[in-house]
C-alpha cells in the first residue's frame, strides 16, 4: 500500500475511505448542499448590506432601509440554520462512517489467527480501533466538507469582490502572498507537533496500560519511584509537543490579524485616494468600503482555517491507512474443510506431526500417538516441552508443517472449522475471565445454557460451594481477568465453562503446579468427573491429577520419550516418568 505520509494526496486511499459514505449518501449530499448555499449566501448578504449603504443610507430612504434590514436579518437567520445543518450533518456522517469501520475492524481482528497476535502488540490494536478511528471521523467533520466549504467561500467572496470593484480588490489583496507563506510555515510546524503529540499519547497509553496491568510487579520490586520518573519523562515529551503546537497557534493567529488589519488599512488608503477624485460617487465609495470591510473578514477566516483543516484531513488519511492495513491482513486459518457431520467420537490420530511457530525452530518433532474413543490421555513434560503446542494444533489455532492429524479418520483441515471448535472444548493454561459475573463467564453469553445447567456443572466440578459463598453468588463480578478469584478458583470456573458446552472432546491444560492441597483435591476430582467417558487430553503438571489416565505420554523437547499407563511407566528403571514421580512424592513429604 502506498504511504500517505510522504505524499500530499493519495486518491486510491481517499476513494476507499469515501466508499464508507455509500449508505449515507443522503447525509453527505445534504451537508454538501448546505455548504454550497452557505458559500454563496455569505457574500450575497454583504452585497445586500452594500446596497443598504449606497441606495438607502446615502439617500436617507428610511422605508427602503427598513425593508432591506429585515431581508438581511432573515438571510442571517437562514444562514445560521444552514450552518447548524452543515455542522450537524458533517459530524454525524463522520460518526456513522467510523461506527461501520470500527465494527468491521473488530470483526476482522477476531477472525485473524493467533500468530497475528504474537506479532502485533495489544496497545497498537487498541489504538487502531479507538483513537485512529477518531481521526478518520474528523475527515468528515472537520476536514473534507469544511475544506470544500472554505474553498467555495473563498471563490465566492473573491468573485463578489472583483465584481464589486476589481481595482480595490487587487489593492487590498497585496498582503495575501505573505499570508500564504505564513500559512504554509504554520501548517508544517503544526503538523510536526501534532505527530509528536500523537506519538507521545501512544507511549502514554502503553505505559499506563502496562504498569497498571503489572502493578503487582511494580510493587514487588519496589519500582514505584523509578516508574514515576519514567512516566514523568514521557509526560515531559507530551507537554513539549503540545506547547510547540500552542506556540504555532499563538504566533499564527496574531499574524493573520495583523495582515487582515493591513488589508483594512489599504482599504482606507484607497478610499482616501479616491474620495477627492472628480466624478467619483460618494455613495458607491461608502458602499464599497462597507462591503470590503466585511469581505476582508470573510476572506481571511477561511484561509486561516484551511491550514488546520488540511492537517486534520491528512491525519485522518494516515489513520485510515493504518486501519486499512489491518483490514487487508488476511492472516486467517484456512477454512476449506466441508465435513460437518462428524460424530467426533472416534479416535484422534497424530502421525509424524512436526510443528514450528517460526520455521525452522521445530517445537514438535515427528509426533505419533492415538487417543481412542472415550480414553483419557495425559501429557507431561518439562516446561517448554511442547504440551500446549499440541492442543494449539488440535484446535487449529496454529497450523503444523508436516505429518497428519485426523479425528474419526478425517483430516483436521477437512473438518469445517466451526464444527471442529464446537466439538472440542479447551481449558487454556492461563484462564481468562472477563470483567463480568461468574455466570456470564461460564455461559459466555450463550442463552441456551440455563442457570440450572450451570449450577449442576458447578456441583459436579465441586465449585458450587465456593461460588455460593461469594457475595451475590453466581452474579459476583470477578473484575478484570478474574482478579478477585484465586488461581485454583479460576481454573474451576474454566472447567465449568468447558463442561456446560458438553463437548465431544475435552482438552485440559492445567494451569499450575503451585496450588494448595485443598484446591488440588478439588481440581483432581473435577478432572476425573469431566473426563469420564469422554475422549480427553489432559496436560498436567501434578502427577496426582493423571494417575488414572488410560495413557500417559512423556514429552521432552518436542519428542515423545515414554508412553504407557502409570503402572507401566512406574516400573521403568531410570524412566523419566518414574523420576518425576519420585521427585514429586519427596516434595510432598
Ligand atoms: N506463540 C508462540 N510463538 C513462538 N514460539 C512459541 C509460542 N508459544 C510457545 N512457543 C515456544 O514453543 C515451545 C513449546 O511451548 P509450549 O507452550 O508448547 O510448552 P509447554 O510444554 O506447554 O510448557 P509449559 O509447561 O510451560 O506450559 C517453547 O520453546 C516456546 O518458547
Ligand atoms: Mg503449556
């Protein structure tokens, strides 16, 4: 995609932004019509005022003056009403467009594969969906339509000025080249400082977000003072960037005022030069003077605003380019599979499967294993051995490079993705809970799951007691990421969540080995109940949880080194499982 930053104008990009106004063309046309009428109406009003002077005031024609005063007044009211609609329509157009765009962006982000999120930080994506969108809305509210309006107004005013008195027009326009130069300098200065402001706002966001999320870390390592200092530095940059833009405005606006005063001065000079010339009508001169005082004001205002508006427009274009870049990412897991009528109660087969998150760093190497119908297979192995990676493949969260995985004999990629994921429930290693009630965290908004089912599942898992004891029970809000619950409790909630969906295949990735004995017993019980009669894969850190598994697979650096039941593996002299088992037993004593 082409870069906007370097270029003043990118037609293709603009067309694309503009395509989002399609459903709202009426609003767009409404705003444009208002703009158009306004750009003619304002100079026309001046013309009326001029007439008041030349035709009525000079001739002391009171009835005529009164009539014209009423007409001007009505025109003014009409102008005000139009101005209201102009601003209103342009602003709501911007809001409609970004609403659609934001919804599209979010839906698109949710479709992207996990690998995309490994590479793109949360803060960046949040910025795209929130603040970049605001800049896009300003293309419509403060950028484009206003620019068209300002330019039309300029043309209109200039046309009326030349038509009224072209010599005088040329005379009072003498300071305009200086104004254009000043505007250009201002535009550049303001653009640079706006960019700096945006960068510093983004660092502020990231900093605050990260430190508040990791507040425990800040406290544990007593980093309060250092973090405060680092934060002060970012704020200093933010302040300086803002002050630079304040400077630019503070200089530019008075300069414009001086230049417009200069034009007014030139107007007076012209009148003085003309007033004594023979054959010059005093009435016409007075009328021209009145009109030009108003015209000069009308001329300078849009020029002054244009610099600002072009920046707004350009920032909006940069914002939209960033948003489109995400919309154009097609990093999705291919969904070419058509099989939807699978019963999912057959066996799961891994044949010579190799997988790397980033080739060629293979984290799983030539895996061969089978999980038979209704069986519970447990994986154990050191941290980083590749246990979680196996379930990442089975749920097609990542794609493997070699070998084949089949369920009921059907290749994983031939199964329709949604069907696959509906039938496999995964309890992830780091349990994620939304800032919501326990109940909603279990059902995830699925209305088909009744409260009775949730309670029954909680009782089965053994979590009903602790949930009932919480204030408001199932309606207890667990706050961000379940911060108000213990690790073991969160794990139990995740179990209930998986259970109420009654999946055909269940995968449990045990969160942690560091859990108190009471919770350990609870979880051990829960796992036994959940996996009973269901094809299950359990990844365990505590061997106590998997003693009863039909098959235990020991993984080391992505390779299977031992397979067997507890009773078989425990007999292997020098076996990895046996060593681990003895080690954990010692730890208990
Ligand atoms: N998203 C990722 N991108 C790149 N590499 C990854 C990613 N996730 C894991 N890895 C790497 O893959 C390897 C296996 O990780 P995996 O999460 O499968 O280990 P694990 O056996 O589940 O460990 P643990 O017991 O700590 O949960 C590790 O070396 C890890 O660094
Ligand atoms: Mg893991």
